[in-house]
């Protein structure tokens, strides 16, 4: 099978750069083309010479390029003259670039699938193969123009300031729609928001409440990794939350026709909400691959992971603390690389579960969780007693769930407050 390449396009692009009379042509191409995108070694040598001249701020023309090539590859002097003397159209300059890039991408795809075949023949884990191929090929997908100068963020801040002065500012972060929580934290893209609590305090329910509110009220595309609950169970919880009803009454056939109507309306609303769920994770690498895929296909902006300690790792190569630390660090990379906010659930250790006022050092298994998170919210029942925390008001029975904002990069930390958790309907307030 012929290897993808186009010799004429490579020579034409080099000719345009050499005969441009200055560095401009080369610098335009160098923003898109790298040395590895050229298939022919002779062309790589000439491109390298152009790059060195540009770095030295030396004029690029036939003489300077030929001398630079001659200094390392004397045998290619004639080839350089030949390429420079070829008649090319500067109008087709961008076409040459696109042809070279397309051929380079095809070679990369060919190379990755050949490597995948080799791994298949050595009985490598299929999820590892899929993740390796996906991660490598993602490098060749179209990306938004990179903004590197600090003025770009300053322009954004200036625009936000102007809208604040006019009174029509809309914050560019994900709202939890808990007023007392949104006043304290900002859940932004690239941020990891860790929610930690003992078992059965409601951390899963809280994360589902936040995801549901963000997706339904602000149309935030959301992906939920639930490693404890199937999709049907999550859907039931969300229907109960939307309808403000205990679905067990319906199962027991004691629900009123009016409430059945509300449940059907909630099902209709849930159908239209941009929520996606996954329930099987082989490793943190496969989870990362899933996030990349959903970012590309669904433009997700919020990811919920329920929960950290359930993500598998290679226990034969590392201990639990090192495994959890590796996963925690990878979750932060996932948030940054995909420009998404991540809600990461975590358990507290036994000491934290028994404590009246759990803190950061009570996060289970690894101190890396604290380091990698941007925000850490720690929950526990009032008086650390689930039964004593129960009460009733006009809306029904609830539990008082205290919380501590133990870490907060963009705001005040050490702040304490509480939720009302109406556990029958799965609603937090």
C-alpha cells in the first residue's frame, strides 16, 4: 500500500517560502506546518534551514537558505537550487499547506492503526488500545485558534467589566442554583469541584441536583459517570426531584391522578435535557477517552464522577494511595484539556466519618485529592447523627446536612453553611 505523500506540494511550499523575499511566508506556514509533516528527508532538511534562519532573524532568500543547507548537508545544495527555481503560484500557497497537512494526517492514522494491530497481536487490553489510538488521533483534529498573549484574557475581563457597569452581566461559569453556594464558589471550566462526605449523607444526590439544575435551567450539556447506579435509577431520582414527589407512592399505587400527571410532565422535561450517563469505567484512561469523545460529539461542559475511589487502577503496579493520587491528577488534566468543569465525589476516611467537623485531612486514601481540587466541599449530618438530623417542615421530612468549604481557589475558604435534604424526593435546598 502506498504511503500518503505529495512531493510536488512539499516542493511548491518550500519554493514559495524561499522566494518570498522575507520571513513572512515562512512564518505563515510555520504556524501550521512542522518538520514532521514533510515526508521527504531532503525537504525536512530545507525546512529546518528555514526555521533556523527565522530564529536568527536572518533574511530568507535563495542565497541564505542554500548556505544554511550547505553547512550541514552539502549534497543537498543542488536540490535547494532546483526547488527554488521551480515556478509556483503564490495564490495556491494555502492549498499547498492543506495538501501537506492532509497527507501528514493520513500517515499518522496509518501509523496508529499499524501500532494498534501490533498490540492486538500481543493480546494487549482492548480498552488500552482504543484509548491510545483515540488520544493520538485527537492531536490531528481541528482545534480552535490558540490565544497565547495575556491581552486576550484582559480583553475578556474588560468586556465583562463593561457589561457589569451596564447591568447586563451574565457570569461565564456553571451555576449550582443553590444561592447560598453560588455566593461562595465559582464552578468554571477547568475546575475540579470535589464533594466529600461519609456514606449515605447525600453526596450523590447533591451532585445529581447540581447536574439537573445546570442542564435543565441553563442547558449545560452534562456527562455523568455513575459507577454505583444504573441509568434507570438515576432517571427515577431526577424524576422525583423534578416533580417534587416520592416515586415509591406510585410504585405502591397510592398516588393521586394529579401527581401522576406531574410525574409524566417531569419525564417529558427530562427527555429534552442535555444529560448523558455512563456506568462502566475500565480505567482513568478510558474515562478520559470518553470525556474527549463526548466533548467532541456533544460539547459537554460539566462532568460528574461518582465516585473517585471506584475508578479502577493497576493495583499490581502501585498501592492504593498512589493509585488514587494518579487518578486525582488525571482528573485535573481532563478538566483542563477538555475545558470542562468536573464534580468529583470522594469518600471520607473513618476518622472523618466519625468527626463532628471533618476537614481536608479526612479525605480518603490520598492527600493528592486536596492538592488537585480547586474547590472542596465536605458534608456531614447535623450532630453527625442521621436520625438526630431529621426534621419536618411544611414541605415534608428533611435532613440538615452541614457543609464546609474547605478549599476554594477563587474565594473564601473555611466557610460553613447547611443544606436541607428532602430525602424522599431527593431534593436539596
